[in-house]
């Protein structure tokens, strides 16, 4: 027999227990037949008849021979069982030896208990990156990736989180945001995320790290409501922390791959920051109030404009009804209610 270059010869001859049992059954049938004949002869025996006596003697001899045959058959049967057990044990040893030699490396711990050490398969070590699961297929393997990771070895990823993801940031929040191995390594893919603060709050972004793989990519922090003004931009790996603050309540993180193979990773910290928009803001002839995160001026009655710097028309301009003995005046608190103020000695609505 030959298995993987290992050759051995064997010649095993084992009596079939079935044949032995068949012979025993035939002998037992013959003994029964002879016993019946002896019984018949005994009941009709005539000792004066020499022929009957001779037949009985012959039958007794045959029975003795059959008894001997039965003993021999029983011995053969027991021997056949022993040979069968020995053969099974031998076959187990051969099977263990073949299992051992079918492996490149093995240690035989005993004649029937080989300790087998298998060679590493295609999934050992695991070729699937980013937490991918490896499955052996024939002589090869297949990686099952977790979204958004993809690729033969789970080595590339689309935008993570999904492109356009919006994070609504609660009041007084400080948290981290990161993504690794993005975007998917194809030309011209943009990953874009937004962070929104509540009204009256701005966002403080700390760019903790940016890492690039490949070339011609760009990482940006954009002030969305301020015409997408760039607060931070880099196309090279930058491990030093940079802090920027939005002028509005919404900020965007943008990563663009301008060429094949560009990808990278980043980590930022975002925090909501409340700043009174009226701090340092002058309303002139009025008072400032916060409208969301924008300053708004409430002007005194006789002024207008976004900063209350435009005087309204004097309500008494062109008023002549007070005549020569009085003059027009109005309520300064409301900038209306024109009336005549009369000179001494004159009275009435028109100072007459």
C-alpha cells in the first residue's frame, strides 16, 4: 500500500467466522440425526441380532467423531474471533500511521494514538484586515468584511461613517470623532460630515491628528454657514493638534481623494461653546440682544438701522401750528406725540 510516498506490505489471512458457524450448524444437525437413529435402535434392539449390534457400534463411533468435530469447530471459531480482533487492532495502527504520514509534521505518541500537528492553513495567520473574518475555500480563502470595509483582504473602506452623516451636538458637549482608512481607494471620492450646534452655540474643533496614505489628498474643516470658509486645511500628515472655532453653528469635515490610492485617517475633538454674540458688539443708540448666535439691536425710538446709528426724522420738522408764541415738541420716549409748548402768558393748543 502507498500513501503519500509511504510504502508497506501486509498479508493477513483471517478465517471467516460465518463459515465456521455454518460448519458447526451442519455438524449439530448431523449429531441430532445420529442421536435419533440411536434412540430408534435402542428401542428395537435385539442383542441376538449381530447386525443391529454392529450398527449401534458404528453409530456410537460416528457420534464420537462428530463430538470431536464440534470441539474442533468451536476452537476454530474462537481462533477466528481472536484473529478478527487482532486484525482490527492492526488496522487501527495502520490508520493512525497513515494519518500521521499524511501530515507534514507529526509526533507519534503511541501505536494507535498519533498526535498530529497540522501546518498553518490559508487563514492562519488571518489575512483579513480591519476585523474581517477568514473562510477557507479549497486551497484559498475568502474575507468577509464589515461595512464600510471592503476589498479582497478588507483593506479598503468607503466613508466611515457614511458620506453626509450629520451629528447634532447637544449643549455643553465635548466628544471625539475619528475615522480610519477612508475614503475607499478610488479617484475623486469625497467624504463629508457635518456637526451642528444648538442656536447660540458655536463649535470648537481640535484637529488632533491627520494621517495620509498615498498622495494628492486633502483634509479640511469648513465653516458651513460662513460660505464654507476654510478653518483648517492640510494635504500632508500632521500629528500636532490644531484648534479652530466656527463663526457659525455648523461645521463640516471634508476629505477628498484626488488620485488613485489616496486614503488616510483622522481624529478630532468637537465641543459646543456658548458665546454671547453681543459681547463687544455696539448698537449705538440702542441695546443688543442675542438672536440665536447673532447679535440684534433694539433701537431707541428715534433711531433705526442694524446698529441704531440712523436718526429718525424729527416729528416737529415743518410744524408751524404753534405760531409766534410757542414751539413744537414731542415725547422723547416714544418719538411721537407732537405738541405745542407755549411762551409765558399764552396758552391753548396753538399758544394763542
